[in-house]
């Protein structure tokens, strides 16, 4: 499964901090970087309620990098919340002492490493609907395993 492989802790920290302080260059905001930032936040900022705060972080990052948050592009509630649940579940099953770059690399070796992993749970029609972008939409193909 092709993905970005991280070799150092500083790789993950740079993405996490760059995401939060809005300095991460947009071309580096890849599928792997989304999970790297989320895993970093879960491990390094456990006091944050990411279910509540991650949407605002993503919207701010999108706008800071020239993006738009609308009914057709930018922030997507269902994708964000499903990915957060996936990252939380994955992290809970890992050794808490494992280096973050190894943890993220391991995550990217699973089905979550494919940008289309959500299509196993949601139909394209539902996932890319205005409703699913604005609010949580339960999967219509099969329940999430976490």
C-alpha cells in the first residue's frame, strides 16, 4: 500500500505543530499527514476534546492555506469524525511507549492508509452528500468496526 513513510519523531511533531499553528504547507497536507496530525494530537494533547475541537482546527487550516469550507469543499464532518474514531481506536491498541512515527507508519499499513477506506462503510452518494459534509451521517453500507 503506497504511503508516506515517516522516519523520525520530528516528522510527526512538525506536521502536528504546523497544522495547529497553520504553517504546514498545503501540499504536505496529505492523507498520511491528516492521520499523523490526529495521532500527534491524541498522544501529545490528551486534554483536548478532539471530537469538538478538531473541526475548528481543520476549518482554520483550510482557510489559512487558501481553501474554502463550503457545502462542496473543505471541512467534512463525517469524514473527520470517522477518521478520528479510527485513529483513537488504532492508538488505543498500540504500545503507548512506541515512537509516534512508527505508530503512524503502522496505521498507514492498514486499510486506513488508503484514502478510500471510508467507501467500505458509506456509499459514495451518502458520504459526499451535503448532509454528511455538514453533520455526522451513520454509515449506510455496514457499521464502523470501532
